C-alpha cells in the first residue's frame, strides 16, 4: 500500500506543478509612469513611489494616484472627473466620454472615507474585481495607513488588470477541481488494483498451504485409499471420490503454476483474482478430501487413530445440536412451539446416544459401519425435525400462501447450496448446519422491505404521471 500512497502523492505534486506552471505570467512590466496628485497631503511619496514602481503589471500601464479632502456626502466619481478635466485632460479619451487607454487611477478621500478605481477601456475589470481592488486597501485605510493602503490597492489592481485567462480564479478553481477529480479517479483505480493484488496474494497463500499439505501427504493418501474396504457403503463412496483425486491434483498443480507465474501487474487484474481464488478453493477441497480418505481408512479399519476420525464424523452433528437453542431463541424462531419442544427433546437424547455409541465402538460391541449408520439415522431424524420446525416458522411468519411458497423455495435453495460443499463420510445428511432458517428469514424480510419500497415508488410515479397529465391539459386550454 506504501507504493500506492507514493504514486498518489506523485500525481498530486504533478498536478500542483502543472497549475503553478500556468500561474507564471508570460510577461511582467513596471508602470510606464506614476503620477501622484496628493492634494489631501496624506501620502508619504518617498515610500509610495518606489513601492508602486516595483509593482509588475501584465501590460504597460500608467498609474495615477489622486487624493483630496472631501465630505461623506461627496460623489467621488464626479470629484475625480472634475479634477482630471481641470488638471489632467490626458487622463480622458479624445471623445471626452471615457478614461484614456492604458490608464489606472487610484483615488482616495481620507476625510469623506471614499476610495475609487478608474481604468481605460483596455484596462477595465469587472465590478467584482473592482471591489476586490478597493477591499485590498480598506483594512489599512481604517487604521489611517494611507500610503500602505494605496500601495496594497495598486498591487491588487496589477494582479487583476489584463489578467491572463489561466490566472483567473474561475480557471484555477476549475483546474483544481478537474485535476482533483482526475487524481481521485486515478487514486481509486490504484487502490482497487492494490486491493485486488493483495487479495490475489492472500488467495495464493491460502492455496499454497492446502496444496503443500496435499503434496506432502500424497503418498500416504494413496496408501490409505488402497486399504479402505470397498464392501463398506461409506468406504465405497470415498473411493469413488478418490478415483478423480489424481486428475484433480494435476489440475490444481497447473493452477499453481499459472498463479505463481503472474507478476505484480497481472496480480492486479480482476480476471486473475478469479484464477487465484479458483486455485485456493480447489486446493482446499483436495486438502479436505485427503483428510476424509485418511479418516475413512482409520475408522473403517479401526487403526490407532480411529477415535480422532470418529470425533471428526461426530463434530458436525454436535455443532448442529449445540446451535439448536440459539436458533430457537431468535426472533420469529417459534421457540415455544411443539416442533421446538421436539427438537430440544431430540437434542438431549442424542447427546446421551453419542456417548453410548462411542463406548460401544471402543468396546467392539458395534462395528464402525454400524456406528456410522446410527449417526446417519440420527442426522436424518434431525433433518426431519428441522423441516417440521421450518414449516412452523413459515406458518407463523408468512402473510399468505404465496409468501409461504416463496419462503419454502428460498429455504430449499439455501439447503442445496450448503449440501454442495460438504465433505466427509456423512455427506448424505440433508442438513448442512442450522443457520439456514434465520438466513432465509432475514432474506425474506429484506424482500418485504424492498417490495414495499417499490410499491411506494410505483404510487409516487403514478401520482407524478397524473400531475403531468393535468399540466398538459391546462397548457392545451391556454393555447
């Protein structure tokens, strides 16, 4: 992720450099002339003149500074025009209607508290920019800093008069926003690729662990499969799966070669993420299958490790029994129903039966085949009881038969999906875990909410359509 952050930072710096590069003016010139008419006597010309002469304009400009002591009710525009006609007629255009081209006048009335800016037609700025120039000086004028305020106003005027388009605030904002969006889009793209690459590597690491286990146990798996009794119903099922074990192992080996040949760029691809996940899942399935083969050999032949293999066969059933109470306690779980009572009774009885089967298996009073048969029948019975309770839940939750039918279909789909991924000697059981009932209930609640939202939208759409029709009729009548 560090490299991604570095690349995003580099893009931001490049964008800033680009925009700052735009900000460099093509040319900058000092004022052609600076004329100061300080009739109010408030300016320090020894400070003012050098400061104004150092200010850079975009175009050759004459700068005129005019001050006078007036009154608050005076019209500054008229006073400046009157002074120009009497003392500086060159400030006015030949037709007497405009200010002369190339001219920038900064006017100040310190007594009447007025400030004004005037430009020739070729130096004009917008009203907003004119206010900006005057505002640049007003804070200093409030403190009676007449010289400093005048310099500040002229400096701001130089920044705005004949300002190139790429220096304008609108362009700068647009450029930053557009550039920012581009950078954010690129950043999002980089982050997605980085996350994809990281996820790919995690899948490959997961696949490597499973593939390594299978590879190290390959010879042992072959030996185990060779001693599983084919006469056993459970053993024959495992052997059926083993017949494709080596071909599946070869396919996983090919996937392993493909994912390990991918470089950094290939790992960032969504297409290759699917390939990495396929490798990890296929290797995990093989790893689980070689465990099943080992357990089948140990249990059916009563090898030294048969108790561990037997515990692994019991584990899913125990988990189902342990999860019953949590299932029944959920909202809409119908925990007080007769079917719930039957499930609790079966749970208590089955926990006692498990201990009895294990003891009889250890004593040799029953065979592994018979123990597995009992476990199979118990899980089948649990499936039946759960199906009965599911009907109780559906009857208590569904509002009508159509909704009940839909819920049953969703439940069956959920069961089929869970059964598809099961491994082990007891994979004949039709229930692969208890969370199925609450899952399909939650899904159905979501469907209800979505359906009601669609109904509201449909109602709003009809009302809007009706309003549009009424408006069209009114327009037609007006015509």
